[in-house]
């Protein structure tokens, strides 16, 4: 297996501005996510990994390489091969010297811990990890059976002009305002051997934005889109980032069956293993759990401009609105989208018995059933609230009735995953209570509905986890409610959300965040009145008519 030729020092010279951009764009992947990607690809110790080539285009501090080295070691043991046989089996690149050295050190340590000789371990690590700009290497020098990783998050304007020009010459899919990761996808795909696989965790914007069109075209014409696992709310990285990530698996073969999946914030290592089992078994056709929904399809979307589930005309309108209007969730207007509280044991934490615990431990809860009519009709459900306004758990000694209630259910509470992780906090809910949210005016959205269904809570209720909410510092909530009641707002959710049986839509936070809205200050007084009135009357047609005026649209195509 041929090794990589290094570029000259001049070729590898990195402008300071690009170094700073790379450092700013580094996002490090959690180990369980790396394990998930490698498992989904089938890169496991059962295979003789020494005879396969894996490439990581931007290794950073070595999050992927540590897991890869562990699997390579296990494969060598299983197939009775010396670790030196793996010297050409992996190539990883990074622009930054410190990342190269850190990754080499991590690989060496991982192999040493597995019992391999220090000299051989260091030799393998040096061969595996190279300094270089992956995007500017000839394709022939990095053919691969697997390309894996987390491409850097570097914005176009942060790359020097001459370097960006070189990237565009090397990567034909990097048109318009394409982010750097588009080039990583292209170079990785073109490097795959026949039957080879790509497994990236990366921002999913290329699947729908205009600048991803050339990449979508490349995939649909020449490769098989095997899996898109959306992980917007999943804690996939070491640091909190607004990356809207997805795991994509793409193979160098004719398009075959594909899987579309969406994971939520409950998706962690255990749930990832369960998903992998379902994915690899090939059946049943759908998966629906508390942490993930997925469906198998006979093929992926055939056109590069219609991956979302909408007509080309509808997609064109949505792309136009995306270019012209701001996101619903916006710091300038203080508008935030969130989800209600998950307890991990609703039968214990929810009650309609006002005498169950001390009065100040009861928090009025908004439930999905309270929103059915379009206005709040509270049924008297309370949260047995273990949280103080400062965000700490209450002292049970100060609340004997609360303590008695929790102790009666102590066995069940302590068995929950959240309690096993923190046994001293065994009576906590999964989520903390944000006490300020209770008194705020907010729009509530039931998780599953045939059509969008915003309902106004004037304040006083806390949403259950089957309800999503919107709060804002600027918006008049009735005006915003009218806008979100319209078919224009619904079109955003319908285009991106996975449809359930019978056409039911999931109005989850990641889909509500897709909605684009105008600056509230630009809406005329007459349109504000019309939107608020339509919301009060639950008049979808009137809301849509006003919304079309506000968005500057003549109509909304099917």
C-alpha cells in the first residue's frame, strides 16, 4: 500500500489568518460519537484492518484517532499481526503543528496501553499523522476505503483569498458562499475506492442550502447516500456549538437503500448502540424511540435540489425566504425556541393532588391536552418540583411531605439513568426547571399534529416535554402566533420534518428553528392587527393571507 508523499515546506506554509481560523473552527467530537460512526461504517476489529486504508482529513487533537488506534490494535491481535503491519493503514492530516504532535502522542499512548512496543507505536503514529492541507493534495495520493472525521468549521470570509482560490480550483463543488467543509466532502468522496465509505459528522446545511447544490448533485449522480442522521440537539461535541450537525454515510457505489433519521438530546452512547443494531440489521422499516426516529427508504432523494420533502417550487420559495428573512430564534429579538421539562418518571413527578406535597413544591404544568382547543384549558396537572429558583435541588429535610413522596417511590427513582449517574441527586428531574419561564407569555406547540398549532399561554404554566415553546423579548405573541399559524410557517416545518404515519408532523425545536420571520418592526399596523385577529379566531386562511403580504409573496405553491 503506497504511502503519502509530503509537500514541500513552501506548499505547506500556512498563513497566520488561516491558522487562526482553523483554531477558531475546531470542534472536538465525543468518543461515543466516533464509536458510532465507525460502527455504522463497519470499521471493526473483526476485519483485518491492516489491509484497509482509512483517511482522516482534519484530525485535530485526535478524537477519532484514539478510537481508530484502539480498533487497529484489537484487529492486529485478533488476526495475529504485528502493529507495524498497520503503518500504511491510516493517514490523518492537520494544518496545525500542535494538533499533529498531540495526535501522534495520543496514538502512541493508545498503542502502548494495548501492549505494543514503544518504538513500533511511535513509528506507526508518525506514519499515520501528517501535517498538510488535505484539500490541496492530489486525489491519487490519498485513495481510501474509509474517510472519517469532523471537518473544520471555517467560514468563507476567514480564509485568505489566495488559499480560497486554490481550494476552488481543487474542489469544483465549492461554488457561491460554500463553507470549507464542502471541499472536504468532495475530496473525500473522490478519493474513495470502489465500495469505499465516507462517514462524517458535520453541519447539515449543505443538504438544503443553495451552496450545497453542486455537492448534492455529485452525490446523487455518482454515489450512494446511505444515511443522514440529524443530531441538532444531541450533545455530540466537547464544547457547546451551534453547528446543526448530522452524521452522513456515503458510499462509492450505485444508490441503494437509504436511512433518514433524527436524534434528539436524549440520544447518547447507549441509544447510539441501539440505533447501530437497528441500522445494520436492515429491519424493521422504521424506528421510533424516545431518543431517535428513523425510516428506511428504497433510495435517497433523486434530485440535488429537492432533498427536503417538498416540491421544487415550494423549495424555491423557502430558499428565497431563507435568504431574505432572519431565523425565528434570534438574539436580536430575544426569541428562543425550547422544549418543556422531561422528568424521567412522569407518574411520580406529575400529580393533580394538591395535597400530595407542600404547596410551594407544586408547579402548574401545561400538558398537550390543555392545548387541544387552541386556547389553554388547564386540567390541573402539577409538577412535583424538586428545584429551587436558583437551580439547586431542594433540601428534603425542609420538606417532609415532599421527602415522603419521593421516598415512597425511591426504588423507581433511583433506577433511572439520570439517578444512576448522580446517586446523591436521585430525586432530580432530567431537566432543571427554569422558574423564569413560568411567568412569561409563550407560544406552545404540541409535538405531534397534522398541522401547525401555536397556543398562547399568558403566563403561569410550565410546559411538559411533549410541548415546545417560543418566548420573545420583542414580538407581540399574538402577532407572532398569527404568523406561525399560517401555511407559510408550516411550510418550513413540513419541508424538514419527518412525517409520521397518517401525515402527522413533528413540531420539534429543530424544525421550528428552521422558520424564517421578518423583523417585527417592519410589519405594518394593519398586518399586525390582521395576524393577531386571525390567531385569536384560529383562522388559518386569514393568517396565511396576512403572512403572504408580510413575506412579500403572491402565493405559496403546493
